[in-house]
C-alpha cells in the first residue's frame, strides 16, 4: 500500500471512531434523558454544539502540531 492509501484509511477509521464516540457518549444519553419527542429533538440538536466544539479542539490541536512540528521533531 502507498503512504497516501494508509493516510486515507487512518483518516476514515478515526472519523468512524469519533462519530461512534459522539453517538454513544453524547447523543444517546442526551436522547434518553427526556421523554417528550420535542425535548429529545432539542437535546439532539443542542448536542451538535458539543460535536462542533470537539471538532474545533481537534482541528486546533492538529494545527498546533503542524505549526510546531519542527520544534517537536528536533
């Protein structure tokens, strides 16, 4: 396999794992915490803000690694 293919596989696997973690650890508890359908939908919608925050923190961390890679490596 080429290094590019390995990169795509790693990105896909981490995306699936991250989505599964979001669903299992955030969305399901938010959904089951309420009994009315509109409350469940509102909780599910508001949990998207948590997902966006996790994506932002991950992107910032990745950008920091790229920015400081020469200092980290050396």
